C-alpha cells in the first residue's frame, strides 16, 4: 500500500485533549490544521471581506471546518464546554488561555 495515497483523516486523528499535556496536543493540532490548510483561520486576523464575496464564503467554510476539527480533537466534556464559541479562533484562544 502506497503511504502517499493513504494520507487522510486517519492520519490526522489525535488523542482527544482531556485537559492535560496541552503543549504536545497543541503541536499536533497545529500540524493537522497546517496539513488541512486551515491554520490561517486561527493564526491570522480575519480580513474585512465584501459581504457575500467568494473570499468571505470560503473563509466561513474554512472556519466552520476548523471549528469542527478542534471540537473533534477534544474529549466530549471539553467539546461541550467550548462548542458555544462562535468561531474557531475563539475556541483556540480560550484553550490557550486555560
């Protein structure tokens, strides 16, 4: 089996963060977001897009996917706590603040 053809979601599956060993978990999540080309959502300031522009729609889709990715990398309890945050960057900042 060609490993280059099997890279996918399973490759990026992490142990869910339970509140311990944040730094190691953080590095793995950043790698996953970079691989999925989503890291910019949490690392850069959101630009002011023209309303309903293709760029805004693309960003909103990436933000939704990034938020889902982050919540799926948390234990059920923590996902419940952070699921009320409207944007991926809000979740990320709240996790880093803890």
